[in-house]
C-alpha cells in the first residue's frame, strides 16, 4: 500500500463514520429480466471507498467492524439507498437488493425496526426489498439467524443467497430456509459460453433452484456470449457490465434494455408440443398477495369451497408459493380462531402460512414437470410462470392428461408403415438438441435416390418394402439411449445423435448405406439386376435409364458449445447438405453448421 494511502487510511479509521458520511455514495446496478430486457430491480453498491484509503468496499467494512462502527455505517448506507430508491418512478414494482452483513445478524431486530421506519416514511412496500445473505460468513452458525429469517419472511421482505458457490453453507441455506433468489457468483458465469463443464454445473443449479421455487440471478455478465448462455440454461435474471454498469446518478437508469429484448426474441420461433398441451391444461386459480389480510384468504376459501389451496404472490406478481386450507384449519375450526389471528399480540400474516411450491417456466416439457411432482413429496401443484410472472398452475391430474394427449399426438404423428416418429417429433428433437450444447450433435437426413421410378416400375408394395427395409437397418445400427430415429415421410428419414465421433459415425453410415443397397437389390427382377438399371420416367416425364436404389445421407454437425434454437435455420442447413450428398459420388457428406464448405 502506498505511503500516502496508508496515512489516509489510518486517519480515516479514527474518524470513519463522519468521513464516510461526507464521501460515500450509493450506486445502483440494474438486475434485468433475461427474457424481456425489462429492469426487475437494482443492487445497491458502495462507492467512494477509495477516497478513504480503502481498495475495496469489503476492506472498508472490515475496518468498520474492527472499530465497532459497522452497524452505524450500514445503517447510514441503507438509509441513503432507500431514499434514492424512493425517487424512482417505478419503485413500488421494483426490487432493491441490499446486502446483510453476517456480522450484524445479532443486531438484526434493531436493523429491521429501523428499516421498517424508513419504509413507512418513503412508502416503500417490504416486498420491494430483498436482503442478500452474504456467504463471506457462515450465517447459519449464528444462533439468532433462524429467528431473524422468520421475522423477515413474516414482514414480507425477500431473501437472496449472494455469491452462490464460493462461500459458506449455501446448500444448507437452500435446504433449511425459504429464499426467493439465488445469485450465482461471477466465477461460474465468466466464460460460461465456452465451458461445457460450467454449463453443466450451472444448468443443474438452475434446475434445483426452480424445483424449490427459487429464481436465479447471474452475477457479472460481461459479454453477449455469456448472456446468451445464461438464457439458454434457463437463468431468470442477469446483472453485469454487458447490461449496465453501476451508477450513482438516478437519471442514468433506464426501464429496459432493448439489446436484451432482441436476444430474447431469437429464443424460439414457435411453441413445442409440450407447451401447447400444457397451456391447454393451465388452471388460472385466484391468487392472494402476501401483504393482504388473512381475512381475504378466508373469503377466498368460502367462495371456492372445492379448492384446497391458492397461489400466493408478492407485490411484483411473482409467485411465492401456496397457502393451503390445511394450515388454516386449526384457526377455522377453533373457537375464536379467526379473532386470534387478528389479535395484535398474536397477529399472523399470510406470509407465515406460505408453503413452498415448485415454480417452473411455461417452456418446460411435460416429463420434467412430472419428475418435479415425483421429487416434491406432497406438492399440490406446479406454479407456472411466463416472464417470471404468475401464469397459472398445473396439478398432477392435469399433467397426466397432458402426457396422455402427448402420447396420443405422437402416436398420430408416427408413420404407420415404419412406426417411427414423424415431423412434429423431429422438430421438437432438433429444438431440444439445439439447446443442449454439452456435446457435438449430428442431424442426418437420409433420402433414397431414384425412388420414384422404382416405385412406378414395381408398384407401391415394393416401394413400401424398400422403406421398411431401410427402417429396420436404421434400428439395427442406432439403438442407444440418445439416438433418435424419425420418418419424415415417403423415402425420407432422419437420424439424430450425440456423443459420437465423426469418424465412427461415418463408418456406421457407410455400412448402413451399403447394406441397404445390397439388400434392396433383391427387390429387382433378375433382368434389371443384370443390367444394373431400370427404364422409367423422371419427374419431368422424360423416359430414361435409372441406376439401382441407393440412400444419400447428408450429415449436419452442431459442434460442442454451439447453442441454436432456430429450427428453421437448422432445417435450411440440413436441406443444403442433403442436396450436396445427392450430388456426391458416394452419397455421404458431412457439414458443420456455419462453415463455408
């Protein structure tokens, strides 16, 4: 540390609080909805610490803790953040994220009392404040922690786990306490687009969080590629320099970021079969807000006697869980039970009765939703969201209907001749595999050459025989768990694969094509086999000689690390490589998506 800075710092430590009041400022960094580009809230950050001789805000806070001034310092910064937040035109529908230093947990009740006073003065609802539980310290080891969390939840505040993955006891927090947000540390987001290992880890963190009804925030997103990777993994919210840097000036804050909205528009061009079927089964139950009186819940149960639970939302229309009739029965059927709930000494809010429920976006597939039900023992429903807002619920019975209808649709889509999935299933497969970039993926388009004259010459029964012959050969060579076989129609087939090496795949496809060519010769007459051709008409009606049937195979590779959800672009690339395969001498061509070959 330079001598001048060291002198400033020693002088500062003697008069830390008064000097901090003079030079410290609060900056806001936007936290943005990844699917829409709309600002969801702001994290409040300290600025000006360097003027006091400290390299980082953490250094300043550690010094304040050592001199017994951290409580006063944090109170001062929180008051300034709330005052600035209250000047924003949309503060009632936004969320302010404030760090809760683990060294202040023992002072939690005092901090909370002061905070509630500030909120009343500024008309900020508690649901607009989210406390970030910093994992620099083991919060759960403090004996007062559980009671403080319970009081925060009762008051309607939100909770987030900060710096997830690099601190203390995050899994314990997820297991034992109801939190609303999980902020994944920058360490896991940096280079996410280029690291299959990180994507696999973060994707599983996101899935766990969503099953527990927790939304996920990516910290430190600095490039477009990282942002796209976050979106494709299913992360809900992002913050970082790619979106906006922190600013101390309120007039520099903006309500949305169009460049993120553009990224979101490219996500999907159409709904999958699962989403179409799930949307048909959505139940739009009435909802209650966590800040409403318990009387409103009683009225809801009275007017809907067949319903045993209702979704609970916060002031921003985000689901918090459900409130079940079961948890209120002791008050409903106990003499003076409802009066007890209203008693000022005993008073309990809706938030105290909220029960966790899995929260999943509408784009989840039916099998995943059913797996969530199986994993969440006793869960009444899955709450569905669209752009993070409540979109309805699905029950187990509704999901069974979805899966039955899906199986029926897929059965209807299957080709009756080969029993293979048809175009809808192929499209859904390409969309799913386009998103899953942990390995290279291969989409193979198989098309018979000279099938029309063969079919015209020998009749449709021989043509059907050739088609079923090729289908049987496909099933012989591709039978792994990740292998997908489809029948586009007529003499066109589709093979989808991952986890293969290109050289190995080329060998198997050459063998498939060779076996088909040899086996299909048995469908020709001895005279045609001897001549090596048949006489027929082409698509323009011109009579000429045609060679024996063969199968051309065009293979499109999506390399590891490439996420591509535009099925139209994939289909166009497949059509191009298929045309090249038909024009080639051996009928087999590989092409990598986006390459110039």
